[in-house]
C-alpha cells in the first residue's frame, strides 16, 4: 500500500471512532511541486484529535524516527507506523490509555 492510500485508511480509522483530523499531508501535484521547490516535506502525515488530545501520525520507518523524541518531549503524542495493522495496534493502545484516564 502506498503512503497516500495508507494515509486515507488511517484517517478513516480515526474519524470512524469520533476522532477529528486537523491536518493531513497533501500528495497532489500542487503539493509535490511546492515540496520540490521548497526542499522540505512535512514529517507528519496526519495531525488529529481524539478525546481532546492532539496526536500525530508519521508513516514510514525511515521518516521521523529521530523526531519522535522531540514530539514526545513536548507532550505531543506521535505514532510511527508502516501498515494499517501497525497503526491500529498503536492507536488501540492510545485509546485504551485515554479511556482509562477519564
């Protein structure tokens, strides 16, 4: 599954249980041209809210691993995943923790 398709599936999982997508990385031609000329692409693929807590999803093992500590240190939850199954496993743990805290 390519990154854009995986991003769509992850968004469906998040919104399917009442989460809110604040922002997602664009993969269309205008965005690719902008990324090419600016020389930078966003590390985060999805920024979302679940039960009032902001979290982010980074797709791909090679992207963002070094940035994970930076986000976690700031209180910003980040999930790094390669597959929908990997995302669901981590997101289920996140949901369980959030529901237990309530």
